[in-house]
């Protein structure tokens, strides 16, 4: 559809630096899993199939190694740059990485992970036909009201009803003449704060400098995944919208790729609490009344914590600190089985089922052999999947050998039942 020169003069910037707070995963939005793959990977899959750009730039949250690893291992091998505090800052960071020969640039939101390849091609074709700015749009179905709130009033009141036939909902990718967009961003960098903060997307920026913005039809698959219901809707669309020729989901022969389970590891270390701070010993979901407990934000159950971390690692949805860190006061003092039950729920919500978890802890105490089967049963019930625990010593070496701390090591296997 496009010539080699046209492709080499086109770039796509994927903005993936959002926090995803409203999704409730506690990890960057683009790292949230959908059907066993991150939103960023889904977006890159579709860009790869579109075949309209030689340069792809992924703008990621600063210091997020997990998302950067997913991007680096994608067949597109996008150029990775760190985003800024706002979306505008992130787009500018991406624009700063454009190659010198780029004439057209598409700005895409990774949260619109299922946008089909055809939309990328249509936006690119409109730019090649002479447009300076192009956006995909959908007709507005709901009646829209403009409102305002009077001083001292508790509720806003309606001030007007725009004609619905003239309204459109905007999606991405938004396409632009690259030199004009770069000039617009340079000019906006010197605007006062109120004017700069009024800009909600790059199409609006082009409007504000007097450029015409053309449209192409958007698609239902281009929905923005912002909340948990959005994610559920995207999940329902996934089987129909997954590109049939995806290099990530099929072998070169065209046959379906084999199911490959995912494994993860977790390590947790807790010190034995100071004698001046009496604490109950909870380990592997069991109470050991004859031993001083472990220090920690929750109950210090190193075995349960390591199991949680291994599950999060296998599913690719962060780690123990992401979901149960000290910034989550509701988990202060929580039992290990409570955390494990919630970890298993999060893993299943991410599209995985749990195969099994194996944990081994290293320490002098508590004496564990007689309660091993009991621990297996308690933890397996909490996770809704088989969990086995073993114990060993360190032959007197290190903090485990001296009895001042415990280390737990866990491995987990998860798989996607949807494939």
C-alpha cells in the first residue's frame, strides 16, 4: 500500500507513560495484562501489522524496567524514551527522538491497545494525500450537555445542548505533518500556564495554531482502556480483534503457536523481631506459638510473601511492593493467607490460571517438618491452587544460621486458559 520511501518517512510514537491509577492494578497502565499480553504489546502488534512506519518510538514511565523489557523484546524493537510528568511532556520526549528524514508522525495511546491496523493505514494515507493533521473519530451517541456551577451552588446546571450531529469522539492514532507538529510544540513551550494546560491532545494544539484537522472513521476496537469495565469490554473484543497474522501469536507456517506456561520467582526475607517487640510467629499460613515472630509491614510471613511475589512475577503484573507495599495501610498487619488470596485473585483477573507454587524457606526456626502438610493445605486453600512448602537450614551460616532471619524462595507456574 505504501512505498518504501513513504514508510521510511513515517514514524509512530506510542505514548505508554500513564500510571493507570483508575484501573487499580498498581502498575503502569501499558503494563496491565489483557488476555495474557500487556496493553503495550497489543498496541505494538497492530502497528507491526499496519506496516506504515519505519520508526516506532515507545514513550515509557521513567525507571520502569518491566515495561521496557516487554518493549525491547517485541519484534518491532521500538526506540525507547522516558516520558514526562504530563502527556504533552511525553509526546515531546517522543518527538525529540524522531529521525531527520521523518515527514509524517502518528501519535498513538497504548491504552487504545486494540486499535486495528487499518486505522493506522487510513490516517497515514490521509497525510500522504496532503492533510496536515488527521484524527479517527466516532459519532457521539449520547446527548451532550454543557454545564457550569454558580458560586455557592452545590450542583452544576445545564447551559446548553450542542447539536449531536456535529459532535465526534476522538481516538488515536492522530497523524500529523511532522515539521508542523514540531513547530507547534516549540511554540506551545512558551505559552502561559493556563493556555498550555488547556491543550488536551495534539489535534487541539494544531487547531490552536490555525491548522485544519481532518478526520477518518474510528472503530469500536479503538476504545481507551481506562477503568476496569473498559478492560472487561476489551477482553470481550479480543478474540475478534486479534490480528490473524500476528507474528506474536502464530508461527510462520500459519499454525497456532503452542501454549507456553509462564514461570516466575519470588524471594522474601524477614528478620526475627527484636525481643523488646513481642510478635507472634506466622509462617506458611501457620502460627508457631513457641517462636518469636518476624518483623514486617504485615505479619511477616516470608513463605506466603514469596509465593505472592512468584505469582506476580509469572503473570508480569508487578511485585509484592506494587500491590501490598507500605503505602497501602489497609494491608498493615494482614495475614500471609490474606495477601496470598488477593494475589491469586489479581493473577486470575489478569487472564491467568495458577498451575502450582513451590516454596522453600531457609532458617533455624520454627521446627517445620511435622506441620508441612498442614501448611500445604492452608496455603493451597488460600490460593485455590496447589502450593507445597519445604524447609532447610544453612548449616549455621549467615543470618539464617544464626537464627536472626528467614529467607523464602518460591517458583510459580501460571498459564492462560484462553489459548
